[in-house]
């Protein structure tokens, strides 16, 4: 474990790297990776619409990944965890910026903001912004914070629940107050330049677009609004953990057949088979990830099926309670049983699909928590 001084030095290495890249490229090196279409570094977003191609599009931010990996190594130590969060948050609370020979100002607050979002600490972000507002600090790094929040709304809106959205709106309002020098209730477009007007209008448009998108899904005739949201999160995890992309495509394919094919023509066996393929690929990937992270391998018990060995290893490492162990067995049984009682084919599939998606989300969430706590 690191000493306080060693940890501060390692955090500084990452933020210094961020600083050098911003000085060189005039922005953070965040990449937009798509399974389809162009890949590579992208500049400021030119539109104010959320990205609907969630399964195939995600952001790659190397410095953020480094920061999260460092955090995961120390987060089981309360004192180092507090020190880490204080060090990162200081880049938001204070007017930390640097100048090039041109006199342009750049800052590294964006990395700190994205980090707090990714580890689900928006409450800390809110307090940091509130502190800036009360101290009436200048708005030197407000733009970079708003750009990051814009990226979150566009590309990672699927991770936001209603409470997160309300909190982000409050954070944005406070940032705009700092930028204007007064409450936005007194904002008059004609009093400010086009950049400020476009920034405020762009943020409002994104929040409105997100609300409309969620309402459309909620009111549509679909399998289930909340579970469809969770399905998007599972597909995103599949991308982030570099699991065979056919697993994500299979989820879309079986949903399409559910909508487009009548009860009589619906192929339950094939749809369940595709769902089982997704489940098997995800659990195999999680087992491999746990082996790499812990350096331990599953112990085989005599006459135990490889699937049972895999599931038992996951249950042990992710510390499943008895209910979660029973759920693992129940999902596996649902995906393998041949008889379907008195339910219609589509009803059987809908229940199996929803239970499987929710359990996969539980697995990914427990894996994230396991790594965040630095358990080995």
C-alpha cells in the first residue's frame, strides 16, 4: 500500500499527463470508439442530441482509466480513499489553470469531473461546485467541466437514473451561475456573447432531449422500460469489457424477433439459445477477468461440470449471498430447461429474457464494486 506522499505523487503523474496532452492538442485526449462508422479522436461535440446508438458507441479516455485503476488499488483503505478524493476534487474546487505562450488558458478539471461521475460520486462533485459558487471564484475552468457533462449526457446517459439527472441539472445551474456571475433567472441572451448563449442553450437542449427519449421509451409498447434501460447498460458493459460483440448483437436480434414475429411463428428454442449464448459468454469473460485480477484460478471438484466450476468461482470471488447463489442457479436452469409449463412461448421468453438481463447487470455491478474496493 502507498504512503500519503507516494499516492499524491502518483495522482500528480496522471494529471500532469493530462495537462501535457491538453497543452499539445488544446483538449483532453478522449476518443470516440464505434463498432460501426469512424473511429478516433473527436473534438467538441457539434450537436445537442443524445447518442441513441448506445450498444455500438462509447468513449475511450486513457487518463480516466489510469485514475480509476489507481483508485481501485487504494479504495479499501479509508484514509487513502479520502486523500485520493480530496486531491482529485481540488482540481474542481480551485481555479487551477495553466497558460501557454499564446496566453490561452487550459485546465484539468474535466478529468476530475469524469472520474467522480464514473465512480458514482456526483454528490462530491455537487459539493465542489457549490464551494466554488460560495467562494465566488472565477470561471476559468467552467467550460471544461460543462464539456465533460455534455459528453456524459450524450454518450453515457444510460448510466443516469432520475436522481442523477436531477443532481446534474443542479450542478449545471450552479456552473452557469458562476459563469454569468448571477443566477440564470436573470439571464438575458442579448447581454452575453454567442459562446455563452450557445453553451446554455446546448445544455438545456440535451436535458430536454434526454427527457423526451426516456418518455418515448416509457410510453412505447416494449418489453419493459426499466429492463430495456438495463439492457443498454449490459450492452455497454459488454463493450467496455471487450466481450465478443456478437453477445450484444444477439440481444438486439432476439428482441427484434419478439416484436416482429407472431406468437405462432415465434421460435422460442432459438431465442432462448441466443440468450444462453449471451449468458455463457458474459460469465466466461467475468471468470477470466477475475482470474487475471486476483491471480487465482478456479479449483475443480470431482465430477463437477465446467459450468458449475465457473459459476462457483464467480460466486466465491464476488461474495454472493445465498439468494444470489440461488438466482445464478435459477437463471442457468431457465436457459437450459426444455419444458415451459402452461405459458405462451412469448411470455416464457419475456420472463426469461428479463430475469437474465437483470442478473447480468447484477454480475457486472458486483464486478465493478469488487474492483473498486481493490479486493484481491
